[in-house]
C-alpha cells in the first residue's frame, strides 16, 4: 500500500473509531429501570470522587488512623495509590470488553469501594492502607467503563449529552465535597467519612441487585489502540495529560503540607480551601471550552501548563491563608484549561460525532492515572529529600518550560482555521473520565 493510501486508511479508521460507542442504545428498557440505573450511576460516581479527595485535608496529620505515623514519602505514596490502582485496572478493563455486562462492572466497582472503606477504617499499617486505596482505584476503572457504556444503552443521542452533563456534575460535586467533608469530620481520622460512604454504597448495591440484573447492556469490544498512539496530536495530548495530572496530584499532597507548616492550618480550613480550588477547576472547564473556538488547542494546553508553573512558583509567596487562595485557585484554573485543551484535541482526532471512542478514552484514562501516580510518588519523594520549596520551584520551572515549548509547537504547526468547533457532548464524555 502506498504512503498516501496508508494515511487515508488510518484517517478513515480514526473517523470510524469516533462512531464506535461503548454501548448500543436499547429502546426497550423500562422507564423505571432507566431511572434507577441513572440514580445508581450518579450516586456511585459522586462517591468515587469523594473517596479520592476526602483524604486531602488529612494528609498533614500523618495519623490517618489513630496511632499511625508516616513519613512525607509514605503519605505521598499513600495518596498516589488510588491512581496506581486505576492505572493497573485499565488493562483488565480492556480485556473484559465484550465479555461482561455493564451492571456487573458497576456492581463490582461498588463492592470494591466498600472494601476500600472497610480496610481504611480498620487498618493502621502502611501496607493495609496502601492496598485499600489501590483497590479503590481499580474500582474507579470499572465504574468509568461500565457507566459510560450503560448510559449509551439507556438514552438516545438526543438525550445522552444532557445525561452525561448531569453525571459529570455529580462526579465534580464528589470531588469538591470530599475535602470539605473529610476535613470537617477529621476528629476521628478517616473513620466517619469511610463509614458514611460504606453505608451509601451498600444502599446503591442493593438497588443494582434488585433492578438492574436483567439489563443486557454490554461494554463492547474496542477498536485497536495503535492508530491512536501513532497520531502525533493524540500522542502530544497524552503526554500533556500525564504532565498536568502529575501536577494536580502533586499539589494535592504538597499544598496541605505547606499550609500546615506555614499557617498551622486546621483540617477543616484545608478542606474548604481545596473545595474552592475544585469549584474553580470545574467552572473554568466550561469557560475554556468556549474560548477554544478562538484559540488553537495546543496553544490552550501550552498556556495552561505555563500558568500552572507560575502558580507553583507563587505558592510560597503569600503571608496569610487568605492570600494563599489566589495561587491555589490559579492551580485549579490552569489545570482545567490544560485538561480542556487535551480533551478537545482528542475529540478532534476521532471526529466530531456524538459517539465516542472507547479505546481512546481508556488511553486517556491510563495516561491521567499514570501521571496522578507519578506526581505524588516521585515529586512527593523529592519533597522528603529536598524540602517543599525546592520541589515546588523545580517543578514550576519545568512546567513553564513545557508550556512554552508546546505553545511554540502549536504556533508553528497549526492554525485555528484548521480546527472544528466544539462538540459539547463528545467533550463531556472525556471530562467525565476525570471525575472518577
């Protein structure tokens, strides 16, 4: 096959991939079953976001369970273990595609989350707590795949976009409420947040068993991954995704440590501050999607990375907790801009249709979680070795350099006229991945 023919075949594949949904719409589903399934998905995704972020205000205490004490490196690894489990669970999810029903994947995620809560409530040693967070991350992978596929089967394309937005809101709400609830109920460590989450999970699991066991929706077989990886724009997006996910996860460890050292901040105040950053993150995601119609996608990514580096450099400048809100919000806003630019570039790579590419979603998910693991694990260890300020200044400088390089690359290789307008439904599909 000649080079031009190979390029046309690959481009044709990528467009076809955009028309492969994770599940097929089934018009015969009863209205009651559809409503129960939607409620179960919304509540479970809320809990997934909550279980990831409730730990943030507890990081400085080092006594997640009464009597336990961990070094900075151990706390960083403990926080990173959730994303480690999610990255490890992605290959298993790909293997299961085409072999299991969606309700099985969602129910499995709920059981895994439940054991995560029980182990974290009862554990006091580092290995037990690390393992509990890791299996929670595996559960988030099952939940992500099963939920997207089931929503595809429950709603036609005319309604699907609105439903995805509502589910995305529930995940974002879980991310924002996690630090607030975790900080407010920190007197007993992680016991009360885990107990509340466990009881709620038992309730939604019972709903799955009673109403969804006869649902036939399946997580379908995916298209091959290779053409996506060969696409240079997609590869750039995946690398940027890994970098910004490292930043966000690193900040979720370094920020509580810094504020505790600098201002002796309480867990409840930390929770409120992190909630502000999460709200800014979600709000700016929608603004950035609109702005992207005027700015090149890669320019959006580069500018976001550069601003993220500036936020890190400014993190240690404020002399009061009130002023510290500014760099914290800049961290959340800049990360949101990068994520939006990356998602849009990925949507572009598979066409602007309403349907999705499950394989590309899994690639994005594993890239995100790999970054979210490496950020706390590698950079958190550097904090332990070199101190908070040295680690933050080093990373801030690297992020600025990476942002400038990507922006320069964007200016030389593409123009805004070459890019399609935003497709909100396809964009929200990718945004949903990062609320889980």
